C-alpha cells in the first residue's frame, strides 16, 4: 500500500474525545467510512505516516488488520482459545503480506527500502546476541542442570513434556524470554532469516470474555502459536513488531501500531501538564483563525496555548495574562485623582 492507496486504520482516544478525533480525521486526512466506538475511531484514509502523525486528538494509531463481532463466550476455555487463535493467526503467507504493508508504511520514517529495514533488524539482533551470549549460555546451562537433576530423581520420561511446555510459555509471556532460545533446532534457517524478527502480543480482554480468560492467557496462547508457525522471536522489552488484540463485548480487533510512541507524546511539550489531546480539543473549540489573539488567563503550564500556537502558528498567544491584566487594572486605579 503506497501513500496514495487508501488503507484501514484505527486510533484510540480518551473518553469523550471520540467526536473530536472523528472530525479531525475527516478534515485533516479526508477519511471515509469513519466509525466511532467507545475509546476508538475506525476510518479509511489515503495518507502516509507524515500526515497520520499530525493527528492531535488521538492517543495511539494502528494499522487495522481485523475487526469482527464479539466472539461467543462459553464455559469451554480450550474452545474459546482455539477461536481466538483462528481469528488472529492464519497461514504464514497472510503475515508476510501484513508485514509487507507495515514495512511500506513504517519505511517512511527515515528508512529508504525494505532492504535497509532488514539490515537494521539483522544488526540489532546481532548486537543483542553478542551482548547477551555469555549470560544466556550460563543461565541455559543452569536450567538444563536443574531439569536433568529433577528428571533423574523423578520419572524420567514424564519430565520432558512439561519442561518443553514451560519453555514455550516463556517465549510468549515471561519477562526473561530473551534468555531462552528463539528458534528450534529443526527450523529452516533461511525461512527464519526471512520471517525471524522479534515481536510481542499486547492483549486486552474486557467484558464477558474477561470473566473466562485473562489477557495473559490469551497473549501466551497467541505468542506461542506465532513462534511455532512463523519462527519469530518473542521480545517483550524492545520488539520489532507489536500485535495488538482487544476483545470485548462490542468487537474483536487486531492491529499493529504504526509508531512506537503515542501520538499524544509531543516533542515540544517539555513539562507534563494537561493532557495534550485534551488541550488540543479545548483550543479547537475556540475556532481560532489567523491573526487571532488567544488569551488563557489561568494557563498553568500553558499546554492549551502550546497546542494553539503549534496548530495555528499565525495566531498570537498570551501566557499568564491574568497577572498582567490585574497589574494594569491596579495601575489604572492608582492613577485616578
């Protein structure tokens, strides 16, 4: 998908800001098929990362992969996990196509082509492996020694399957997953070089499904399945790719974040005050025009004025004007006879 081709996206928003975000994507991006739900706005737009990053009322922006009706909830946990995996995970060809689209969009951020992204990822993996090889080997040997001792004490063959299952679960959930091997010995190295970059699954369950399955259980199941099927390496700290899954009573959504940092993180705001998205929405209500005088008598850290000055650079902003007005008023009274 190029910048001129329309694509499906969704953006998260603070509660009450969904109408502001819907109006903004229409006005700024020329978005169509805009759909507002609680906390999210879905839309279709022909825009590159540069224009998408200009959104001011949204929190995080995602490339929309799937949007389905809520999954049926039953007491059979295994069946529900199977349905969730069927929704998210398809054949490797599907994920190759998705990653190709993601790279084309993500490649506009200072990278020229897919080859440069591949090289950057390869260098990153090589550096991480060289840095952690010693500690990995030592900890792996310790784990093997403990498992070997336990197997010698207990029933020999019954100890192997739980050990393998524990290792696979750690790939998807454990915060020390980088200490475990990222590829099986039987996997094709060439296929891993093509598909093998790091990932993590960010899952959020709410509503009826959360009473049956936890987000950790769903994330572990999806992560383990992706490791088996695609040969990717799980990394919860600094992954190359994040897969976002949200399951609730309204919809089932799967997406990939386009940017590492939320849109609400503004490089020109040095001190945190009022949420930047809220400040932008409040400034937009004033319907500021070029040459207008923007006055915020109780500005605090001046977040509203910063958003106004950034969005409407031809307006004039006054900060902490209440003190100045009070001084002018006092001077005026003191000059009277």
